[in-house]
């Protein structure tokens, strides 16, 4: 399916781009117009592909057309002074690349937008050339927008929504499965959620941002994984047993909400029944409140009473199902007035969107951010390339910058590998292009016939074959284009080798100058930060539950945890893009990344528990029994981060504070006996908070095994590389 979509996109470019170029070259007959019509078509049809709804895609392409027009104007104005050109390139390059952190649309359009500035700022021209250049860009934009909107438009978002709906339905089938089929349904649900997560990780640009339907859609895999962690727990945790009719009704309501949400994602008229779900969840809590004072006094030290476990897991799962429904409704473009703003259900107003955008920018304005590093490296590489191209007086200085752009746009943290691939691809492309030009000579009609085939291969190869194959095809396209614009035969190949080699050297130098390390080191550091911030968030929310008071500390810790997870998400995607990442089992690394999300999600669940109880009723004396456990839990996750960064063995699970847990149980039992309902609810909140901490303790063993396995695999790969070097 993916290859077919790539073929359709390539065929569209092969049809439209030569037609636009021919119109500009043969009818308008203005070299500047022809040049910008040709490369503008490449920017619109090859370098950029926006997904989403018809309206969103149209606005995205229209926005790119406007940005391109402004870039062409500013680039031409700066093109006659090398220092001004380099400075403008640095500023435009940084802002354009860094803006990708705000939205997947900005990230997807960055390369095409950069091309519209690189070309005019490198090819010097007087201000009088601006109208001709804009005319060429206008032709390319108009034809390109019409083509992408009406000729084989992509269905990526529709496919994602359909796959998400399938995962929701599979999870719903597990939630209300009978005892005989629950094991099989659990396996199918886990496979569906894992597959959905891999599908989102496989997208070229993160379908996220401060607001919007795609951001909600991208949140579904993590939320479904959190839901399954309660209903389909790992080995060592007992199977969920329903203890009363309220438990069964809550699971049935959750399954119904998930199925209705799946229907909404598929475009049908499903209506999640939030009222039934909320009533069922409250009924579970009330049923347990009635039984809490009569809990057995014979509970072993450190063990949670049997009666507490099913209601706790059911409540957490139903709350998660509510979150899933909110995300699904937003992904379907629907409002969800039944949900609170904290549940991310309703699209926030414009002011909130601006605040969210500002927050994302602040989060990534750090040398630890992948986006910041890529932006600085890309801006520096392109600026140096522009300056050298201007000062050296090369025949086609634009190709110097194109050489740097082609490498930097692929993977700024893996610049060395990208350069090797680009060099190999370019060498093959030059050989093929030279043979074509020598064989064809100056037969213009034959060159026009070769151009669509070359474009088809250049657009199809990067996604279906390899980056190097795409570079080869792209080089052939440039060969043919410049022989049509300025017929000089095989000499173009010599110039291409010289100028692009300079561009590659620049990008390599910049790669060594700025953060000369791979994504693996950055991923380990971001994992450590995410676990540390997540543990701090857990402690802050637990303190708020115990002591009450304002939520400033918990909110601050939550924002820090969110920022750390955003940076981790970007680093993980960058890590997956590197071929060297395959030396380690991706399941181990993915489990570590998912574990950081679970720690943050546990803190969010603790925060939601606070809304269950009366804010004025606190059992601070009882809650103090959680202090030692909270400290030990935070210390272990900080130690995990240290072990990941320094490639050390991960310590075993911390020793649980069994005495503190027993004292907590006895304290809340006494506090709840014969008291009002508010006090009983406060006691129940503390017990469920303790169970969240118990879940995080069990998670330690899982994460420790994964981290040690990844460390061992990495060490074995390093030893193997050393042996190969010695053998050679």
C-alpha cells in the first residue's frame, strides 16, 4: 500500500513538473521564470507532501506558496552581498527548521520552503528579476496545488483513523470478553495497540502539535497502552476478578464507549455514552466505600486487600476509556462538550493555541533538544554553503548549497552516514546522467522525453528503494534540467562534482562542529531526563493528595515532565531514522520510551484521584506513611536514568516499604470506620494512590530487564565492530 502511494505521488510529479517547465521555457521563454518554475515544481510535488483533511491540506499548500513567494523576494534582495546572503540564510534556515516543532505541517513543508530561499539567494540577480522569479513560482504553485488536491490525493489520515478504529474495537472486545476468551482477546488487543503505535512511529513527520485532530489521533496508542496495563497486566499480577455487579457494568460501559468512538473515527454516527460511563465508575467507587470499613484486619504486611484491587483497576481503565473517547472525537473533528477541558476534548480557543505554541517553542529552546540541534546545524551548514558559493564564484554556486541541503534535510544527527549515501547516490547519478548526455548529445526532444522518467525515479526511489537511490535519481533530473536550460553537455557533470563535493564537505564540517554524536547518546540522556521529571511529577501529585493546598508545584512538575517527554519523542524518532539503531532490539528501546510515558501517566492518574475526594477532607496523618515509598521510588528512577546515560547495569527493584503500607492500611481503616462519606472517600484515595505506586514498583523490574538487555546488545555490537576492524 505504501509503495503504491509513493508510485502515485511520483507519477503525479512526473506528469505535472515537465508540463509546467515546458510552459515556462517554451511559451514564456524567460530563463528566470523557467528556473523557478522547474525547481518550484520540485518543491511542491517532490519535497513536500501534506496529509490531513482536504481543507487542511489546501491551506497548508497555500501557506507554502505564500511563504515561498516571500522567501524568493527576500532571497533575491539579499543575493548580491555574500555576508548579507549568508546571514539571511542562517536566520531563515533556523526559523524554518525549528518551526517544525510546532506542527507536523511545518516540519513537512520545511525542505520545500528552504529550497525557495536557497535558490534565489544563491543565484544572484537584480531586483528587476523578482517579478520573473515570482511568475515561475506562481506557475509551479498553482499547478502543484491543483495536482496534489485532485490528482491521486493521499489518504494517509483516513488510513490512520481506520487503523485506530480497528484498535479501539479490538480493545473493546477484550474489555467485555467472557472468562473463556479473555486471554485470547487480551493477546489480540495488545498486538493491535502495538501495531498502531508502530504505525505512528513510522510516519515521516510527527502527527502532532499544540492543538488539532492529528495531535489527538497520535495520542491514542499511548492511552490505549495505559488502559491495557490495568486490564491485561504482565505476568505476576493476578487476573482481574469482578466482585460485584457495579464492576461488570463499568466494564460494559467502557467497551460501549470504545466501540462508539471507533464508529466516529470511521465516519459513522456513533455516540459515546459518557453519562453511563461516569455513573458506572462512580458506582464502583460507592460500592467500595460501603465495604471499606469492614476490610479484613488479617491482611499480610505490605499486601493490598483483595477487595481493593479490582475496583482500582476498573476505575483506572474506565477513566482511560473516557480519555480515549475524547481523543477519538477530536480526531474525527467533533466537539465533545461532555468532557472537561483537562481531558483535552474540546479544541482550545485561539489564545490557548498560541500559548501552547509558545510552550512548545520554550520546551525545545535547549541544546538538549533534537529540534534545536537540527535547526542550528542546518542553519549553519546552509549559511556557510551560501557564503562559499557566493565568494568562490563557482559556475553553478546553487549546487554547493543544494549539496548541503540534500544531506542536512535527511538526518542532521547522522550527517556522516547521510553524506556517504548522498555521495554514492550522486556519483551513480552523475555516471548515468553523463552517459545519457553523451548518448543523447544536444537532441532536445530526447532530453524532454527523458525528463519525466527521471523525475518519476527521483520521486519514487527515496521511499521505495533508498536515500542513495533517490540522490541518484535527483542528480539525473538536475543533469537533464540544466542541459535543457543551458545546453553544455557533459561539462555539467564536472561542475556538479566540484560544487556538490564542496557542499558535502561543508555539511560534514558542520556536523563535526555541532554535537558530533549520534542519536543514541541523545536518546539515553533524554530517557534519563524523562524518567527523572516523571518521578518528580509523581511525588508532587502524591504530596498534593496527602497535604492538600495549591497545585502550583504539581502543575510545574507536570509541565517539566511534558517537556521532557516531547524531547524524548523527537529523539526516539531521530534514533529510529539512523541505520545504526538496528544494533539494539527496537522492542527494548521502545519499552524504555513507553515506560517514561507510563510514569508520567501515573502522575496524571494521581492528580485525577484528587478530584474524586472532597478537597477539604484530608488524611494527612495517614498519607505520611507513603513518604518513604515515594522517596525510594523517585531514587530508583533517577538511578535508572544514570545507568542509561553511563551504560551501567540497572539496579534491582527498590525494597518496598511494607511497614509503611501496613500502617497506611490500618490508619485509613480506622479513619473510615463510622465516619462520613467524605472521610471514607479520602481514605480510598490514599489506598488507590498506594496502588499506583505499587504499579510503578512492578514497572521497575520490567524496565530494568529491558535496559540491561539493550545495554548487553549494544556492548556485543561494539565488540563485534572492534573484532572486524582488527581482522581487516
